[in-house]
C-alpha cells in the first residue's frame, strides 16, 4: 500500500517537473489576434485609416478583400465595398471570422505538431502489431504507457491532443462560426484510427489517457488483474450518462455564452504546468488520484473525444474478439478487465462500453480464446 502511494507521488512529481522544464524549451506561440467585436466605420475614410483604427492586420484584410486591395490602402473604403457590394455588417462578420482563423494559425507551433503526428503514426503502428500478435503483457504494457507519457506528454506537451480536436472545434464554431481546417484534418485522422483499430489513439497515443492508465496500473497486483487498494468499476450507464450530460452542457455553454468551461480545469495541462493555475492543479491532482481507483476517469466521465470515439467504436474493423468455440466462460477476462467492457462483450450486451485495447483480457485468458483483430470470415 505504501509502495503504491510512494510510486504514484514520485511519478506525478517527475511528470510535472520534467514537463515544466521541457515546455520552457519549446518556442512560445500563443499570439491571440482579437479584433474589436464592433468595428468603427467613419464616412469617407480610406482603407488605411479603417485598418489602423480597428487594428486589422494586412493578412486578415487580404483574406476578405483580396491581396490587390491591400496593396493600395489609400483607396476610399466605400469604393472597395461597392464592387462587389458588401455592407459594413457583412464586412465586419467576414473580418471577425478571418481574424479568428488567423489567430488559430498564429497560435500553432507547426515545428512541434508535425513531428508529433509522425511519431504517433509510428507508435500506433508498433503497438497495433504488438496487440494483434498478442505480445502485450503486464511488463510491456506498462513500458508502452511510460514511453507514451514521456514522448507525447512530457516531450511534446499538452497540445495537440485528441480531446482538443473536438473541444476546440466546438468552441471555435460556437463563438466565431468558423472551422479551422487543420483541426478538421487532425480530427478526421484520429477518427480514422478509431475505425481502423478501435480506440488506438486513446489507448496508446493520448498523453492524458496513457498517464491515467499508467497510474491505474500502479495500484494493481503483480499479475495486473486486481487492485492492491480497492478499485471500482463504475457502471457504464452512470459514467456514460455523466459524459453525455457534460458534453451537452459544454456545447450549450459554448453556443450561448461563448465560453470554454473545460479550459480552466483541463487536465491535459499537467504536461504544461505553467498554464495549470490553482483550479487546474486541484482538478488535475484529483483526477490523477482518482485514476488509482477508477480506470481512466477523465475518458469515461468527461472527455468529448472519448464520447465521439465510443460512438464510432462499433464500426471498428479491428477490435477485441472472443472465439466462442474455445471460450469456457470461466470469467477470468471479465474480472481482470479494468472496466465493464469485457463483461458486456462476454454476455453479449447490446451496449458495449469503451474498450481501451489494453490487452489484459487476451493475456489472462487460459484458453487463448480472446484476440485483437479483424472478424474471421
Ligand atoms: S478518451 Fe481519454 S484517451 Fe481518449 S482523448 Fe479523451 S482523454 Fe485521451
Ligand atoms: S476488453 Fe477490457 S481488458 Fe480487454 S482490451 Fe478492452 S479494456 Fe482491456
């Protein structure tokens, strides 16, 4: 029991301290481009005066009126709006949308994002092979989680993340009425991995997901089948109910008030501790303590990507499968599975909870009836 707590505390301190150090090494790209919500128009003014008065950068104006208009800014604004006709209200809407997209782009560190996606692809491929070949066991599993925490969390930080693609897309659409194309591409890629290999990105790539999984396994016996301190399997109907309500509330608040209420308690910021704040630190700390006793609490109770990917899981080509001709219904896998999912699969329930492809069930099955892969013809 003492060992569980001391290992947990050591791990959390090491993750936070090394993330704090590494995040200081990356270039800081947080430029926010905020235009006044109500632009000021003065009769007879030139484009130059209008842009200066409203702090509109050339690049944003060029997106709306074209590069040639911005090349000669001495022209009266009214003449530019006459052909093709554009009212000042329409111009304002277009400028605010263009500014929102430019702001998103300015805040992205592409030198970090592109290598992270490349490493995700390699890491997911390697773990997928290991899973389909049944090579995961209690030691390699923990090693993979630790490697993914270090690589995708400590080294590459809190952003991008699978959750961010859903959360930030909802907020930007609700607030500004625009979709940031690179985020849409990232979300599509993540969802494709769900269709190809269940929740592969959650299982082995999401920085917060793997940290929660690693913490959970610190509180397991040597065989990785049971908690040392008592662990709880919350019925899926409860955890998923909370997750659906949380998702709807988050979306409604984003639409009505334009607010992102996850931001101040976002546990992904564990990997970017200078942005945590007191509320965030309490929330992230509580979540990590809860992860010792409940399997992946953020994923099951709150994560917007967790919910969306769960809906898609039923269409996954590769997933956990049980060979009924070999299975003796001994229940070993159901007991060892960290959540309710193996029980639901075994008892052919209509609603199957999220499976995080951990491979514990395949490892403990005495008759080797369980495998991860495509459905056999
Ligand atoms: S469900 Fe969990 S693993 Fe998946 S994106 Fe959300 S936090 Fe990460
Ligand atoms: S069914 Fe349970 S034990 Fe098996 S891979 Fe899924 S989450 Fe892990």
